[in-house]
């Protein structure tokens, strides 16, 4: 059943939030608020997970904090239980990827609203309350609220023609390189997720100014800092565990959209994200899964022209990359991803047909580039 809040209840809750923030008080769950659970997934990084979960616990706005250890091979479980006695620590025997870990937490949650928080993200005070209250005040058709994710540290853009540094560097949507710089600027990681005409899922406002405004309506939510209405998950299902990692939030957004649900952005729900601290932005896992899952999600949900462009782009990227020694490893991973999708093409086409049968909104009516 979808939750509907009356205007009086909404106003009272927003007023309580404003008053608490004005006093600098610790936010605590209230009888008038939706019951809220926060899920954090850990894999061999108890230090990051403890920091993220501790910030939520100290803020006091969550009714339940669930930490899922995703088959860690180190002493994570012992550390998490010692450092987070107020949290519920669930232990999986194997690492099933982010989707499986998050789903374990969601299934255990006794809540109307489930907040997903990356373990390498540190929430600002009021983060959970801002997501919860935004979702509570939103129309019943809003399935998820995505937060404002700010990149950790400060960044400077390299000038055109400058050599790429040996250390860490990230590239924005326009192709410009950015490097950590103590004298640089704070930049955005995400204000939600959109999908371009080639099927690429991407963070909206990636490397934008930290204080820039963004539209409330957005195609998808970021699985690293968002709140999901449990009623919406009951309608369309949980994250797809076959994706293992990457694009699982984009895929779920497609299912939500095609069932008539919406996603909104809450600028006042802020986290600082140490981008890819857990897996690495150029790790073999990232390159293979990112290329594979982009194609898979397009096959399941996107119009055929988008599927075709995604396939052509992936093939070209792999073949061109083989000619360069510098990118040969990445090219082989991309081609391996393409081969994997091709080998399982009948199953993917069957999934596309199933998604069409259960959808209430045609693909042509969904704008993933919003």
C-alpha cells in the first residue's frame, strides 16, 4: 500500500526538522515520521563502513541501522560488531555484489523507508531526516529520493594539453581531467542518475559546482545515497543481483519508471563520497562490469536504437583499444563483457519480453536523460 501523508502532518514534520537544525539538536525518530532503516554494505573495509554507520547512528534520525558484511575475508565482522554495537550486523557467507548485500539489508528492514548509503560516503548531519521527510511530503507516486553527493576533497581541472598525472585523476562528462588539489574546489559527484542515448548511465552534474542547483525531477537515484519507498519495492522488486555491481540502481530506476513511479532529488540530503574507494574506478571489476551491465540494462529496458548504439560503441571501444598498448588491458575486458552478453543473448531477450509484459508505461514514454 502506498503511503499518503496529509498536508498538516507534512508541515509539522518539516517545522520540527527546521527547528532541530536551527538548534543544532540531534534528530531522533518521531511518532509522526515514517519508520526508517539505513542499510550499509561492507566488503573488507570495516574502517570505511564504521565511519559511515557511526555518522548515521550519532545523528539519531534512523530507527534501524543495518550493516551487511558481504562475505569479507578479513576481520570485518568482528570489527563491525565491536565498533557498532547499536547497529544490526548481518553476515553473508559469500560476496554476492552490492545488489545482493543491499537486498539482504532491505529484506531485514522493518521500515516504510529504506535508505541506501555507500560505505565510502560520509553523511552530513540531517542526511537521513532530509531524505525521509522529503519522501514523506512527496506525492505517493514518488518511489525514491536521491541525495546531493559531493566528492571528497578538493579538485582542479587540468589545462588542455597538460600531461596526465601519474596519480589519481578523474574525467568529467566533457572529457576534462580533474586531479586532487588542496587549493582546488569542492565539486559534485551526483544529483541523481540519467542515461544518455548510447545507454550510458551517469551521475547527473558530475564534477559540477558543489552549490549549483538541480531539477527536483530526475530519472534515477544513486544507490550510494538515496531513500526508497518500501511500497515501491514491493511493487517492482528489489535490486537485480545478477548485475553483481554497477548499474543496479539504474536498472531498478527503469523498472520503477515503467510502472509509473517517479524519482526526486533532495538538495539538503548531503553526503561526501570518496569516489570508488571500495572498488577502484579503473579496476578490472569496474571495467568489465560497467561495460557488461550497460549493455544488459539497455537490452532489458531501452528502445532498440539505444541498444544498437550501445552495442556499436562497446565494440568500437574494444577494437580500437586493442591497437594501443596503454589501453589494451581495458579493451580486452570490454570485449570480454561484449562476449558475455552475446553468449547469453537469448536469456536477455526473454527478460526484455518479461519486462514489457509487466510494464504499464511504454519505453517510448520514459525519458532517461531527464
